[in-house]
C-alpha cells in the first residue's frame, strides 16, 4: 500500500471474536467431500450399467401393403368433364361413379359408332362366308376337271390302242398284198415265158399283166392306208399331250382361283378380327366415360374442378384413401448402419403428437414408445442419401394407436447389442460404429413362422 491514508491499519487476531473462532472450528468441508466422493462413485457405477446400442431413424406412417396406401384415380381416355357425382369426404364403394366425361376426339364422336362397327363386322363375316363358298365351288370344279381329264385320257388311250390294232391289221394286209404281188409277178413271168414258147395265148399274158398291175396299185393303196393308220396313232398320242396340257391349264387356273379366293377369305377374316377388336374397343371406351372408384375408401381430394374442363389420358382426377389398411412405418437409416439392420429386428417407435419420454439406451424405461419389427429393407439408396426400412407392429408388444393417420411423422430406434455405458462413451469418443450384432438364427426363424 502507498500508506497515504490517514486511517491507521487495524489488525484482527483470530481469538479476538467468538464468531470467528466458531466458524473456524466447524468441519463443513468434510460433508462436501463426502458428497463429492459419493457422486463420483455413483458416476463410476453408472459406467458399468448396461446400455442398449441403437440406430435412430426418422420417417412417416404408411401402410404395409401397396394397395392400402392413398392412391390417385386417373382418366384412361381424354374427354371433357360433364358431371361430378361425389364430393370430398364421401365414402365410396368399388364401382361407384365419381365423374362423367364426354368424348372430344373426332374419331369417336359418332353416337352410333358401336352399332355401325357391328354392322361392318357382320358384313365382313358374310363376305368371308361368300369367299368360303367360292372356295368350295372351285374345289368341286377342280374335282370335275380331274374326272373329265381322266375320262379324256382313257378315251385317247383307247384311240391309241385302236390305232395300234389298225396298224397291225394294215400291216398284215400289206404283207398279203405283197404276197399277192409276188404271185402275180411270178404268174406274169410264167405266162410271158410260156407265150414265147407258144404254150400260152397272149390273152392269158394280158390277164396276168392286168392282175400284176392291180396288185401293184393295191399295194400302194395299202401302204397309204398303213401310213394313215400310223398317222392316226401319232394323232392319238398328240391328243393325249393336248388333253394333258389343256386340263393342266384348266386345273391350274381353277387352283389359282381357289388360292386367290382363299387369300381373299383369309384377308377378309383378318379384317373381321380387326373390326371385332375395334368393336370391343369402342364398347369398352363407352364404359370409360364413367370414372368409377377402384376400391372402398374415402375421397380425400378432388384434383380437378369445374364443368367443361378438358382432360388428357392419364390425368389424375381424385385421391382416394382406402378404408381398411395395415399400418406400418417407413423410416430411413444411414448407409453405415445398414449392415446392422436385419429382418425381424426389434424396433421402438414413437409418433408425432403423442406424449413420450425416450431413453434410447434404456428402452424399458421409456414411455410412449411402441414395439415394431423390421419387415423389409430396401437395398437401393433413396434420394435423401439413406436406406428405406419398413416397420410393422410387433404382435408381442403393445398395440399401436388406432387414431394414427397416414403420413404422420414417426421416429424409430433399432435395438442392437447390449454393452456397458463406459464402452458406449469410449466408442462415441473414437467415432466407432455400433457392434455388429447378428441375431440368433433359430430364434428369427421361429418368429418368422409365427
């Protein structure tokens, strides 16, 4: 101190006042030391308490089956809105009419389109039947031509046989005439020799010469007759070829007409099938003007409004929430935690809007959580960079609230291996993942069977 004050320093001795003596002698530090030591012992004991490792995830309430989830009813054809039959909040049954639309495409504007198409189908059927009758007629014609050809060929063969016989007969006649000619020649020579000797008169020689000339003339006639018979044989053979070619042409033409008729018949039948397909399509299209409810549920929201609005194919009309559904939760986990999750694993879940007290490491002490089991694990990463897990209620745990609505928020923790608190603190300080936990295979199988 600078010692510039005029006041003099007063020194207090410990024994000068009784209060100072009492405070100095009270052992208050001993109680504080006991409290600190007890708290430290409690903390050390807590380090050895069991801690359940877990994987947390955020998601929402959904349904277990895809057909139980909210769905949108679409228009199968383009049209114009004419009349609404429901309003938001209505309860509908399968087949109930939701909306009526009218046609806008020019190809279907004809009110008698279905009836006209049916008439076209009937006309084409009759045309196909006519072509079938024509095919039958051509088959009969081909059979008649074949029979006629056989008869003509038999007739030609008979002519050939007759020609052969006639040639044979003419050949025998020719040989006989040749014999007669030789005889006449011999007789003429003999008569001439005898006449020279004076043994025969000239008249006998002239008679023999006349017979010789007649024989020579007759042999030429017979040769002509033989050649004529041979020509008849050739003509008969030519006739067979002509008949074969003629009837082959006729039969080929008949077969060609038959195949043409068959081709036209098949083409007509194809047109009939096409027209029948169009008729069925037009009939079904008429039924698509009334948009009906696909299943039982509630009309959540009308996605279109007004009368006269034009819509395209596939335009969403209304959103329907099915009446009955099996509730579930879809949650997402980090990729590093995916190997730790397996089907049938127990999960604790809680929902937004429901009171709860959650101790993630001690699930038995938590309040407001519900039991669940993993039923599906998506192996493809979601757009949010996590993997989707589907959780259903655990039949062995408490039932989930009936008042849950689809789309409500939900959180989950998947229960893993049980370790000590000090190990969990050490693991988190070092950034290690939770212990790889493999459930009992027999236990999992028995649960799946249940």
